[in-house]
């Protein structure tokens, strides 16, 4: 068993364990923090799979921006910081059964489909910033530009949504809400 | 390393994400489940990119695109969550029943469903 | 010639459409238009028809033809001697009726539609008598039925007018089914719908006796309905609530005459199928006596005339049934003349008196001198008084039936004897009822019009009485009609008086290729004696009954209407009730049940629509997994 394999197993177990904690912990802020662990482990797995640039982007955007956004959201919605008794709905068992069903289905499919196929990482081209940049701006320019338009649309949508006013917001103080909306937009 | 290791990992992460989406009550936590599912897909893409030695690096590029899309999605979703919080005072998904098919209320002052309806479908109420 | 013919057919339709279009906006224009158009029609009919009289060869013209599978349906016209005389009759009467209506319906608010329908009626009759295609004939035939419906219901605010119209329409339409089926049968048999072709084929022979009995019987049934013969005779008297000029038009020239015309047109078919002739003879023998008896008992002047029409039509059918073609046609023409005269004169009387009941008339001889003279001529012709036209034609019919009874081969001899007896007896009863009506209307004491007598037609609004000139006293209300009404009376009196010449020279009208045996001098003498004695008996009976309350003799009425009521109307009503109940309780139950079950199912399904997004999502995930499994299993 090579070093890569050992590292993969360790990182994989960390990702799975922290992911389970993300969906099961009773403390909401802890869930966000456990999500950081999962995403970081996945970034490590990207590194192992010769996707260097994707791994750094994962760290930057996911671990950095997305988790911070989620934490902001938790705070802006005045989520309690301590453990809560009611973070899950009443239908835990049916939901778990569905999740197990999905896991069994997918796992059976991939394991049965790729048994005996080796992933040879020795001669793989490492997806460094240079190669990835060349690839994106030579081969994938059009999807890249389309994606930029999508981002712009998402930005506009977020602004429009945050400027929506409802009738029952008067009693909660509008200036504060407007400030919150600007925070979200940023 | 057998190819099915990362694939199995992705499958399990996806199932965990499904579980999180299905059971979490807080909308932000539901979003975390969605993030897990997206990452599971990304693992698949990167693993197959490495396995197939793709000249175009399609797997890694798509993983990047998905990360970008996920960021946009989180931004929009959080705007919606904040709006819901402003209009309802909470973001518990199982208490937002505005989509339920009920008899029309006899009195105009309704519960959650009515106000959510008026808040989320009323661009005419924007100012 | 052909363009003239087409113009003659199209003229009444155009006039009708124009009258309806102009309507109330310009009543004077409508009056001028309708009278002018019918006058032009009369001139055209004369131009077209007069060359065809006598020994001229018939002319035909095909204007259009279908090219679909099967025998072609053609827009084709055919004018022979028969069509010519019918054209002249129809257009003359129509023109006179239009002129007469100027006075009779001067103040009627529905004059435009009335005159348009009269024109349409004339046009339909023109189509019928000139059509060479059976389907074209059917079109005109049905159009006449529709027009008669509308015209009988002219006073549609009266329930009896509506009922009479519906009754006429239902009875004639039912009988018309016979014509429809006969057309189909003839088309299949001869592979053509052209009347002249079919009749030529039948006349050429090659058919076994009674081989074509079915279409002939069906035609006979249609004719019985259209010409109001037993057992469908009851619609004609009930059609009396229509305006009196319409009665003249229907009875003299168009509607009922079309039945006789159809038999004459398809006469070779009937000659080849004596079974149908037997049917006609039996029906005629029964109907003529029945109609005459009813006429004798009726209290209503218009009903007397209506029943007499039924009776006289039976004479024509009797003549045709025994093979006396020219006797039947000449009687039709004579009847057209004197019955139009009688109805128009009766209209004049009604116009003056304001009622159709004979109990409100009497002593009108001095007050209505012109009407008295012309109506006397008409009654004389109807009764068959010696120099008038009815005498000759009726004598021809009776003689023909006697010939058939002694030496005829067409119908059963015993039936011919029955027919002969019936014609003689009916002639006597005819004298009686004519004399009775004549005496009651024009002689005797003036009836007090204080009591409102039952009347079959609402009195036409009398002419506006000038308030300054004369105070409206009861006696001065009875006045002679305007000249627009009296003129047609005198015009019609001419052929009624001298029409007997046609019997002396029938080949001038109908050509000399047919055998005319019309004059029976010894029979005429006997009949005149009989008629005189019948008149004497009537006058004697009338003298005896004066001073006493008139006692209505009881005559058993054949319960025809009662049978229709019990056998047809009530079952149809019950069936309608049943159908309505079925519609409400069975069909609607299905619809309501379907709706209720859908609602119930919706109520159940609605329970799942609880608004819980995560619940929905769970279902989606399970469904997607199930689809994936299914796809894998199937692959």
C-alpha cells in the first residue's frame, strides 16, 4: 500500500466522518466548522488526484468564502450558538432510509462497475495553475464566459431579492434590514 | 489505488448530503447538505480526469465551474434565506408551508402560509 | 326560352328576399315590389307557358348537374302542357292574392314578411311544377311546407294559429317521407333522377303490372299528406287561422294542388302500378264524402270552404285513379279558379263582418253587392250548376268513374262502383252545403253582432273610419271592401263562368295525344235533376229549421285526431318525459358521479400537498432511485 493510498484513506475517512457530523450535530455553528474540515479533506484528496489548482480553489472559495457566507447567514438569522434539541425534523428514520438507499444504489453501481480498474497516478499531468489556465483559456473559453454571465445574473438576482420589502417589516426596523441586505450582497 | 475508492467516497458523501437536506430543519444547514452533494460530484469529476488522462482536462475544468456555480448558488440562497427570515422571523423549512393546498382562509389575517405567499410572489409590492 | 324559364323561377325568390330586406323601412315600396314582381311573374309565366299549351312539344333544359358518384342530381327544368297550365294557375292566383292582400292586410304590421312568404310560396310551387329532377322537386315541395307553416302561423299570438301551423307541418312532413323514399327507390331502379327519363322508361313498357308498386305507394302516401286526404285530412281545416288570402293560395293554386300535380306528373308510374291507384281511389271515395259532410255541419264559413277543398281534391284523385287524366287536371284548374274566388270573397265578407262565424252573418246581400254576385258564381261552380265551370268538370269526373265501374280495367270494379256512388252522393251533399252557406251568409235576417261568435281567424283591422265623416254606427260598419279586393273577385269570376269551354276543347290546353272523354250529356241531365232536387230538399229543410233553435245533427266523426292523440302524441310525450328523466337521473348521474369521484380523489391527493418541501424532495429522491433501478434492471 503506497503512501498515496494511505493518505487517501485517511483523508477520505476524515471527510466522511466530518460530513456525518455536519448533518448530525446539534450545534449549528459547529456544523459549519465541521463543514470546513470536510471541504479541507476533499481539497487534500484533490491534491492526491493530481488536481492542484482545483484544490487551491476549493480552499479559497469553499473553505474561505462559502463557509464564511454560511456563518454570516447563521448569525444574521440569529441562530443560537449552543446545542439545540430541534435541529432535525421528526422524520429522521425515513430520511435515513432514503439516504441509505441512495448510498447503496450508488455504491453498488460504482463498485460493480469499476472493480479491478486501477487509477494510475504516476504519469498523470498535474493540474497546476499553468496547465489549468492554458486549458481554460484555450479550450474552454466560451463556457468560461457563459459562466461569467451566470455569475452576473446571480449577483443581480441577489440584489433584487435583498431589496424586496414586505409589509410586515415595519415593526422590525428598516435601516437595519437594509444594512443586512447590503452585507449579503457583498 | 483502485478507481472505486474515490468513487465510493463520492457516493457516500452524496448520500450524507441527501440525508442532511432531508432532515435538517434550519435552511442554512440544508444548504450545507447541498454543498456536500456538490463536492461529491466534484470528487467524481477529478477522479475520472486523473484516470482518463484527459488532454482537455475536462474533469478539472468542470470541477472548477461547479465550484463557481456553487458559490453563486450560495449567494442567491442566502439572499432568499434572509428574505424569508425578514418576513417570517424564522428559517425553519418544515414550518414554511406556503405551498400547501389548503382551503382559502376565511379571514385575511393568515398564518405563515399567507404571509409567505404575499412576500415571495409579490414583486408588485416592491417599492 | 331557357333564360326566361330560369328567370321565372328565380323572380319570386328575389322578390321575397328584397321584400324582407326592405321590410318596414319602406312599406309602400314593398307593396309595389311584391305586386309588381308577381305581375311580372304572371307575364313571364304566360310567355313561357302559353307556347307549351296544346300540341307543342315539351321543352327541357339542364342548367347544372352534379358529377359525383351515382346518378347525377341536376338543376333541370321541364315544361310540358301540365307544367304550363299549373304555371298559369299558380301565378294567376298568386298575382290576384297579392293585389287582394293590399286591401285585406292594409294595416297589418307583418305585411312585409307576409308578402315575402307569399312570393316564396309561389316560387316553390314554380320549382315543383317545372322541376325535371326529383330532388329539385323535393326541394320545392318541402319549401312549400315550410312556407305554409309560416303563413298559417301569421297570427302567431293566437294559440290555435300556432297549433294549426304545427299540425300542418308535422302531418305534411310525415307524409313527405314517402316522397323521399320514393325518390331513392326510383333513383336506384332507373339510375337517374330525371323525371322525364324515368317516365319515358315506364311508358315504354317492359314492366310487369304492379312491379313498381312500392314507389307508387310511397308517392301516394306523400300526396295524401300534402293534399289533405284521409287519414291525414285534419290539418287543412285546422289551418284556417291563417289569413284568408293565404287559404286561397294554399287551397287553389299551390300546396294542395301540388299533390294532384305530382300524381299527374308521375302518372305513367301510377298507371303501371294499379295497386297505388286502388289506394288512391279508396282514399278519394272516403274523403270526398267525409269532407262534404263536415262542410255541411260546419258553422264557420272558412271551415266550410276548407272541407269543400278536401272533398274536391278527392274528386281529382278519384278521376286520376280511374285513368281520367284530363278530367282530373281540368277539375284541378276549375277548382283553382272557383276556390280562389270563394276564399277571396269569403275574405271580403270576413273583412266586412269581422268574424268568420256564419252565425254573425246574414242578410249581407244588399250591403255587399259585388261580393254577393261573385260569391254566388263561386258557390254555383262548386255545386255544379249548369253553365258554370264546376258543372262540366265534375260531370267529367263522375262520368269517368262510371266508365271505370262499367268497363274499366285499372282498378277493382267494386271499388270503382263505390267511387261512382261516392261522387254522386258527394255532389248532392255539395249542393246542400253550398246552398246552406250561401243562404246563411247573404239571406235571412241581419245577425246581431253583439254576441262574440267563435271565430277561426282574427278579424282583419277594418279600414280606419273617419271620425268626422260618420259616427261609427253598427249598421254602417258592414261595408263593401275596397277595389283592391273586389277587382280580383271579378277577374276570377270570368274563368269560373266561361271555363266550361275548356272542357269542350281540352286538346287546346292539354294536347290531343291524350284521350279526352269529358262530355257525358245524359249523365249531365240526370245530375242536374238530382242537384235540383237536392237544392229543393235543402231549402225545405232550411225553411223548417228557421224559427227553431238550430239543432246540430249528430254525425259520428271518425276519430282520426283522437287516434293520433292516443297513438302518437301521448306516447311521444311520455317518451319525452322518460328521456328527460333518463337524462336527469342516469346521464347526469354519470357526470355528477365523475365529478364527485374526481373531487374525492383530489381530496385524498390533497393530503399529500402539505407544503413540506423536504417531504416532496424525499419522494423525488425515492422516485429517481426507483427509476435508476428500473433502468438498470431493464438494461
